[in-house]
């Protein structure tokens, strides 16, 4: 099994569309992932970006909405796991990245 990072993306700062966030729906999806779920991660609501050490933080314009860590056989399996993610019901999307190296 390989490890994959699922990054949730959505509108920065929240919009009326993203107000549809339903923690119960997310919990049910995490439960459905079963043993494939390594770390449920978290959903973000605000973020700041620091572009260099010499500049202070500013409100991020990023669409970062959260992350989770899953175990899957390959990218296709990771995509299959992410297909039912509630972020799609909140007008968002996902990015999936294979993590290399030994787990901590």
C-alpha cells in the first residue's frame, strides 16, 4: 500500500456555496474509508501565507480547504476513495498526491 495526500480545495475565505459544510456528512465519509484512512486531517476555514522570512503573514488567497492522508494501492485506488468526498457537494475539488519515503 502507498500513502496519498488528499488536499481539499474550495473557494478562498468561504462563500455562500461553501456554507453547505456538513460535519456529519464528512464524518460518515471518513467512517466509510475504514482502514484506508491513515489521518483524517482537518478542514480549514482561514489561512495566512508567508511569502518570505522578511515579510509578515497576510490573508491567503489560496483555495486550500483541508487535507487527509489515505492508504491505497495506486492512484486509481486513491481516486476511487476520494470520489465520494463531501467537498464536491460544497462546490470544491480535490488534489491527490503520492507521498514517497517511509512513513513516520
